[in-house]
């Protein structure tokens, strides 16, 4: 129970890595605010956690909209008092396999706004609530895409490279305020986001989608790492974390 008496915010908690992180944090004793644009998905995650004996509350918000993020953290602050950890797993992948000279501006803006601007906004409004606790941990989900290599989407790789860069800037800026910051770069993980890309590849190539997905990792494996990172036991860790 390394997260007992800790308040953790998880964005993107309706599915994938965010949902796994929310489950893992509550199993470690945390009280978790589950945030997502998918309200029905948030309710499912909260219900699953509560049925397993965990403590969670659901919040619906679009993290690319500052007024919604401001209101979100006001509500969380009123309910929780302070925040000990933030895991920002909200993100989208659109425009897969579209060449740069055919890539439309709307898709570019949407992906950058959610993945990068959203990372900035949730970090911005988390910090004051962490200072109430005297310390905190911010974890931004980046990716191997845009950090160690390419991506199927021009916008996705760029946004995740940006989120990783943001984590480096915040780590340096917030260290003297007792807030530890990590960028986490998962590899190929079997999430709904990833499976949509794999399905598109399978449709284009005529290959079996199940065989193409066979080597993907389990979101729960990343969730366990994330729940550890927001714990006091990870206090001596610094910098970026890469997973399978």
C-alpha cells in the first residue's frame, strides 16, 4: 500500500494506459480522480475500481480547453484538498500513414492540442494543489515515437516529442518546489488507440490483426510502473522512463 493516503489524478482514465494506471494506484491505496472526455468510460472505470474495493471519483473534461481544466482542478481541489501525483495519460493518435504533404491542418491542430497543450494545461493547474501537500510528482505520458524514433502519424510523433520535452523543462523548473517530473515513453502497448492503428495496417496489408498485435505489451505492466513513479519509493528516480 505504497500510495496509502495519497491523492492521484489520472487523465485518460477511461481506457488504455490511463485506466490501468488508475486501477494500479487504487490497489496501492490511493484515492484517484479519474479524468477523461469519455464520460461513460470514466463511469465504467470508477465502478470497476469501487467494486474491487478501491477509492475513485470520476471527472469529465476536455484537457485542451483551459476553462475546463481550470474548473476541473478547482473541483478536485475542493473534493481532495491537495494532489500528490498526476499521471497525464490522455492522448489521441490521428492521421496514421498520411504523408506530410497530404496531412491536413485540422488533424495536426487537434492532436497537438490534446497531446501537448493538454499536457501543459494539466501540469499548470496541478502545481498549486501539489504545493499544498508540500511536494508532488507529475508524470507525462510521451512515447518512443518522437523521442527515440518515428511514428505512423506526423502529428502524433511531434506531439509526443513535445510532451517529452515539456517533462524535461518542468523537471528543471519545479525541482526546487519539491515537485518531481518524469516523461514516460511506452513502447508498443495493446490499447484501443494502438489497436486502431494496427487494424488500419491489417486492412491495408490483408494480414491477420491478431497476429500483428501478438507482440504488444499489456497496459497493466505500464500501469504498475506509473503507480510506482508517483510513490515516495521512487523519490530517487530522475528523468525519462522507457518501457517495453
